[in-house]
């Protein structure tokens, strides 16, 4: 098995940063009322997707190489939806979208796809 | 039609121009009519605006944009194959329906014709986008179907939680982005 590609490390690092930041935003979304459960839940969804994406950028990736891109796509989409529904603030949302796009770019690389598939076959 | 007769650069340019043109129509229409509010008014409300400039820009703009969409669809279906060809054929239909949206504006009769063309336009456009996502994946592209996937999921997510006006605006904005990306993709195809 070949050494871990840089893009795998970059994808995981960026996804972890996104996960931690969205976790903080999730806690800030709670305003003490039951009505805020919806926005907290949506922010939690963002956090969960970033963590899932981070997990996909490892040698223990549970999905196919091409599915890493799909996870990144869903993450980006969920971040945008969270912005639309005002679960996360606009500026932080834009930064999280940029992080998700970096994950998409990393996940689209043929080297990443083949490396993940190689690890799964090993 | 022989695909080799369609110049990818021309087709790609038409796609880019079509997307930018309709964006300009939207911006100019909203700029001229300050009463139009995102999320409360649909785009079609511009077609019956009290401000004549907004109404004319929107209605005629839809017709021109529809022609551009149709030409783009003809080129896309000629140059590409498989699912992307189907997407192009559906774009031809979408373009024709967009012309109908502009011609049969919201104030035409009781608005039934306008509504019919609007629903048909969005239905055909959405199916075209899905086909293009599958086609791009089959052709080995990764970034274009990824971006198409993002906008598809975003639009789906807006279906249940936003107003119809906001949903329409989101779908149109996403569709214009998709068309821009498809135009750039086709522009970069090397003609053999």
C-alpha cells in the first residue's frame, strides 16, 4: 500500500476544522427555547456531515473511493441549506462552504479515489 | 445532426451568454421595480409589474433567453452523447417553454397558460439537470456532477421549508449556475 496522498490529509484536516467549527455554531444556535431545536438540528447535521467526510479521508474509509466525493457534495449542500434556513450565520456559512468545496476538490482527485479503493482491497 | 458540425466553443459560449443574459434580466427587472421582494414575489410577478420597464425586460427577456436555451440544447445534444444528449434534448424543450412563459405572461387571460408553461419549464429543466449529472459522471467528469449534485440537493432541501417564491428563486439561480458550468465544460471540449 502506497503512502497517504497529501490530498487525503488535506481533505481530512479541512473536514475536521469544518466539523469543529460547525459544532461550535451548533451550540450557539441554541437560544433556550424549544423553537430553536430545528436550527440546532440543522447545524448538527452540518457537523455530522463534516465528521463523516473527515472519516472518509482516512485509510479506514468505509465507502468506495468515488463515494468520498458524494459525501463531500452532500456536506456542501447541507451547509448551504443551513445558511438558507438561518441555522448558521452568513459569513461562517460561506467559510464552511469553502471548506466543503476543498473537500469536493480533494475527493474528485483520481489519486484519492484509487488510494481509497486500494486500501479497501488490502 | 452530425456532432462534428457543432463547434463546442460556439455552443459553450451560447450557454454562458444565456445564463448571464437571464441573470441580467433578473437584476435589471428587480432594480427597476423596488416593490419586488425576494421570497415574497415570484419571478413571474415581474412580468405583470406596474413598472413597464420591469415587465418588458422580464417578458421579452424570457423569450430571448428561451431561444438561447433552445440553441444551447441543440448544440449540447449534437456534441455530447448518452445521458448528456438526452439532457440537451430536454433543454430544447425547456427553452421553448421559457419562450411561452415570456409570451403568455402572468396577466394573460386567467394565468392558466402561464402557469402551464412555468410548470412544464421547471419539470423539464430539472430532469435535464439530473440527466446531465449522470452523463457527466459517465463521461469521467467529477467536478461538474459534484456541483450539479450540490445544487440539486440544495433545491430539494428548499422544497419543504421555504415559500414557493423563494423556492422558485433558488431553483432559477441554481439552474443558471448549472447552465454556466455546462457552458464552460462544453467550451473546453476539444473538437476532433
